[in-house]
C-alpha cells in the first residue's frame, strides 16, 4: 500500500486522551484479543468479556462475527463498567491494559477495510467518528509512520479472518451451546487456563 494524501491525513491525528472511544462504543473482540488480555491480566476470560445481543450493537455490522448459541446470536465484546466505560479505563483516562489492548483499540480511529475475499483493501476513518457517534478530541499532529501502522493493520486483518473461520467452525459444528461451551471451544474456560 502506498502512502496517499488520504492515508497521511488518517495517520496525522493525535489522541486527545478524552476517553470517549473507551466509553461509548462496544469494543468487539476476537479470540486472539481475549487470549492476550487473559495472559496480561491473569483474569479469567469470562470476567473480561460479554456476549452482546443484537439490540446492544449496530445492526449493520458484519454477519461473519455472530456466535450462535442456544439462546440466540451474540457478538464477543469487552465487558464494560456499570457507568459504560471500558473495564480498563482508569480515572486518569488511560488504559490499564495498554500493552495487551485489543487490536481495534490499537488501530483506532482507523478501520481496516477488507474485500469480499477478506483481503486488505483500504483504510478508513472509523464510522463512529465520521457519524459523530462519539465526540473525539483528536487533534492534528505529525503523521504517524505508515510503516509502523501497517503491521497492526495486517495483524488486525489476519486475526479477524482467523476469528471468522473459528466462528464458522463453532456455528456449523455446534448445536448452539452456552457461553461456557463457547469459551471451552476457544480454549478459554476457567478449567483450561
């Protein structure tokens, strides 16, 4: 991928550390994200994640990442505090799991766009910014290095596709178990950690 004016503009924002992106959107996870967080925090997977139903999410999202359980379809996301903040957002508006944060947090506010064959296609400013779903205090700054950003973008692509493949295996072989069955399938149940 060549660095274009669009890419330069996308990479030239500086985080204002307002915490808006850690409060309002539900951070969807892959099993890779969840494993990193479990290893980093030493907390059980179940205390870090929640299975969100469609009423809690954007209905226009990807169809590839639904988990079919005995009680309906859900998406894997990061658990929130009662006030709606990410469980890792500190009082100083900093991430307490920064080293292991989900890839979507690492590349935010940029979305990796995949084509119909799940190949890397483009980068775009996240819809929650463009649709003004959150009030991001991102400011202009020196452009980040595309060379430093692209490995995260490619890792996000690879892990997303891997997660979709894993979900496809669960959804086609399973008769719709429960959350604990799904975590066991991922190798993340309490007795497997």
